[in-house]
């Protein structure tokens, strides 16, 4: 029996749910023999990631689980997206999530996603390079499909500005970014953002690829819409805070971004798509390999959240079965396994909710409570009780042998 | 399955208890088949309304459950009583709870309730109109029996003053109101209150109705005693905070007052007495009707608390049976039902206590935990765990679909 441990943290996005069929949650309905076996041999509980009744975002929930109090560290989503696509942010950079969108001749948004672009982003991005507005460097990075990230780099800028994305199906012009506060930096940043939206239209509407799309009767990706402004501030890495090495296996940019923010090494895994079709076997094998090199492996599975947002019970059950396969592979390792979700995404409401999520801590020497099934109802009587994301982090750090005593 | 929900919150005042007979609580002893049926189909837990070990007042407990942190918003009970009898408070008004009492010829209180007046309050109040002391307007409003509310309106006043009600069976003069702090406003207000008590004696002792009472050998209601000073400050309504409409069905002034403070519409129900004899069927029907118009219905039942303060187990069991009837009617609606208490009032001590109270959240898609009986012991293993009043509020707001995500 190992005294101190390596650990794998598996976060299944949006796994928690409500009574969806025959009064049962997807976890109660699914076939998951390996998860239940581990449950019988571990400690369980419920996690209110950000506190009871608080609806967690994906970014804030992961910050908490990785040990960064969102009330202190969360400065908007943009920086995590930028970090997630591999961009090296500098202290003070202001980053935004971005969409390629379509505006009509009257500059009204007719599609927030430009007909859901496929892989045209990088080519279109070619016309958005080396930009500068009011002396501030403007950097655009394409991501998957219609998505991208916009970064402002320079003096006297702020993240206290509102979105230009109208977040609406109504056909209206992009919103004017407004300063959210009275300071000069916010006013200046809002002005730069508004100019950049106009500039993107000028640059993109004449792009040959858009001309071609229009010929084919497709929507042109002729404007950028911004949202989720956040300022980047460097923080202590997990290594600096606790002393152990760590890595991240994830398909989607956001989770890689949060992991990079925490100083984790990002491992790239073929077949990790961030969707229901993700290859969990490949992820499991990558995690096994990573355990030889790192103390802590954070493995993110996105598909269950996608399934919930689509209201698709079958797909969610499939993701739980994939999770079962994943843990059957990983339980062969000597490392501790921690299995949980960042938040619930109940199929019946197709959005994040505050319902607490199940937690399982499994390892040789971990206390074995009386719970025999990994689901929201069974683990409610588990020996971990009800904990928060920050508390789970502390439990993991101690289990790994890197905790610090309070007092002596 | 409903996507987002309307909700009825039923608060049974003082419902929680201790082991009162055969080692069981009244909820364990009572016959309540409908409550238990809903319990089998819902989520349960225990609520420490203001935190573990804190004895909640009725006012502070309700503030918390409705989403107003008492540590921030509670400024004394007076304003809630004034609002509860329908008075329109203005910002800065200082309100007191008041009793008609009896003083003897030596100005000593011989009965704090003037022999528990029946319905003479309004007639006596006729002599207490259009008063002004030191330039401050003094308004008296009679309430039920010997009760009333006193409001001071003007500049330079404060709620930091002590009670004149001696709260004692000892025959002593009314207490001198004292400033609770060093400022001029408190000193001035205490002086005005003391003058008002004297003035009330002058005005009431010569009232024909009191002359008549004395002839009949009854105690004259010849003085006003004040307590529970509080200053009124307008707050954001529930509609402004969360976006949903709400109404209140209650028999007693305090609860209507807290509801008005939160911007809820007060519905008047014939037979809602605030006592053990309350007509729960009428209240249930009023709630069903209200659901057509409002998103959220707060339904208060007082009788269980009265029974506990009287040490009357039979009456408390009767109130639980009435609650069972109430939920049998309301469970036919599509709305979520939340059933709880503001605090425990154990029969053995006849006062509020810090013992946590049971909570049941019932609705189509709500998780169904393994608890099968709605009582303090059974729900302790429920899936909600132990929550606070403010946390229950957040859970309800999210369940109704009006929550806000923290992060994105």
C-alpha cells in the first residue's frame, strides 16, 4: 500500500442531473459496473462546487476544484480561452471570447455564428493580423468552428467593458461595448472594442473566402463579436503552491486554459474532441502514461455537458458508459482516482444548475464508506458529506501528501 | 415535465421540535400521509436557518428564507409590524411594536396587555391621533387585541433606543427609553419615546371607554408600552432582485410585513387567523388561485408556534394534520412545493431554539432521495444535507429558473 499518492482527477462536465426518467437521474439509470465497484471501495459525497444554491460556470467551477478561489481569481472568461488555444498572455492583457458572425448590409447581426463555420477560421484570420487601435495592439486567434479569441495589449486598458455580442436571435446591430465603471481605461477600452468590431467588418467583408461563400449562397463571416472580457493576472502555479507536478488532458480550449493558468502542462491527445465522440480509451492511456511523469493528472470529459445542453438522455447515458470504461482502465494504476463533475446540467432545463454533484475519492488507503452506487442520491449519505470545490482541492492535496498543517 | 417552475413556499412557524413523547418529536408522532408521500418523491434536508446553533427570531428567519441576509438587512422588528398592518413607511421612519397596557395610580404597570383587550384598540386609538413631539410626527396604529405600532417620522431620529415595555410580571413603572449609543438622534428619540408614553397615559386614562371598563371592573388600557425599535430602509424587491412575481398568504402582521418589505403582494384570505383555528383549506385554495397570477407564493402557517409556546402537544399535532391537508391540496398543482419552518419551538422549552428544521423540496424533476418520512430525524439523511435559510432561497430561485450563473 502506497503511503503517499499520485492522483488522477476526472471531471465530467455537467454530469449531475435531476430526476429525468422514472424519477431517476442519468447516473441512476446508467450501466456503470466499474464506477460502482470503485464506489464500494472509496469515499463519496456531494459537492456544491461554489456553495449551496450557487450555479457554477465552467470556468469558475474548475478554478475552485483546482484550488483557486473564483471570488479572488476570476477576472472574466476571455483569458482562459486565450490560454487554452496556446497563446502566451502577458500581465495586463485584456482577452475576449470572439465569434465570427454575419451582418447584413444594414450592419445587423443575422447569424451570431456565421452559419457555424467549419474550418475557415484560420484562413479568415489572415486578414486580421498586425492590427493596432489607439496605440493598443489587437491580436486575433481563431479557435474551433466560428470561435476565436481577441486580445488587447497595451497601457491604460481595462476588462470592465460590456459585450458587443447581442446574445440574441433578434436581428439587431452588434451592441456598443460600454464601460462598466467610470474610469478612463474602461472608456478607452470600450472605444477600442467598438472600433475593432467595425474594423473587422471592413477587413472581413472584402475577404475572398467570404466572396466565395456568398457566391455559394452561404453566410459570410464578415464581423467579429466580442464577449466575456477578462484581464490576465499571473498567479502562483500548482507547483509553486503545493509542490507537485501536474498535467491536463482535455479536448476543449477553456479547460486547457484554466489548467495553463494554474501552471499545468497541457498534453495533447488524439481523439480528445471535447464532444460526445471523444475517445476515452485514448484519454485513459494518455493519463496512464502521464502518471509516470506527473504527480497529478487532471482529465476533463466534456460530452456529458453537451448531451445535457441538447436535452439528449441517450447521449448522456453513453457518456456515463464511456466514463465507466475510462475508470476501468485507470483503476489499474496505483494512483488515487477522484471522480466528479464541475456542475450539474439537468437535461430537463438544458442549462447549468446549482444541484450538487457526486464526488468519489478512490484509493488503496481511502476510507471505504457504505455507498455502493455512484449517483447523486446514493452519495448523499457518503462519508465526505457535502463539500465545496475548494474543499475537494484541499482533500486531494492532503491525500497526495502535499498538504500543510495548520498549527503544529 | 415542466422546464422551469412556479413555486409555493410553505413556512410552518415553530414546526421543529425536540423529543417530546416516547422519545419522538411531534412530526414523528403525527399522522401525515400526504407529507410523507411527497417526501418519498422529493429532496429533503435540515435547515439551520441562521446558522448552526443560532436561535432564529421569526423576523430574521423569514428575511433569510426570502433571500435577505439578516446581518445586512435586519434593523429591528418595528418596521415589519408597521408594514404588516398596511402602513406605508417612508425611508427613515422609526417604528416600534406597541402594547396597550394598564398602569395603576402610581404609574406602575399592573398588566402589560391591559387584560388582553379584544377589539377596543381602534376606538382607543382615536385619542392618539395627530400627535407631534419635538417637531416629530407620532403615528399610532392599532393591530389585533392589545397590540399596535408606533411610528416616529421626522428629521434627526434613530432606532438606537431601548424598550419602555418592562417585559416582566413585576409591578414596576414603564422603563425609561435610553439611547443605545452616543449620538444626538438616539438621545432625542429616547426623550420623544418617554414623552409619548406619558402623553399616552394622559390621553388614554381619560378616554370614555376606559372609564366604562373600570366601571365594569376591567383593567383600563391607559398607557402604551414600546419595544422593538427599528428604522425603515427601502430595499430591492424580490421582483427587482430575481425577476419573478410573488405574493404572500399569512394571518399575522409580522409575516405580511416581512413580505411587503420584500415587495410581495399581500393576499387577504378569509379564515387565515394566524392561530390554531386557521382555515388551511381556504389558504390552500387561495394559493392555487394565486399561482395563476404569481410565480412564487409564500404561505405562512402560525398555529404550530402558538401551540409550542403554550406547551400544547395536542394542538401542535393538530396543526401538522392541517399541514398535511394543505399539502394534499397543493400537490395537485404543477408548481414546486417547498415545505419547512422558520425555526424550532420545542414544546418542552416553550421558546424558539436553534434545533434545525426539516426541509422538503418537491417537484416533478426534483431529485428523489431515500427519505420516506417528513420529520427532523428522517430528513437528516436527505440529499439536501444541512443548509441555511439564505441557501434555501438560492435553491428555490434556481429551481424556478431565475438564478444567475457565477462565471460562464
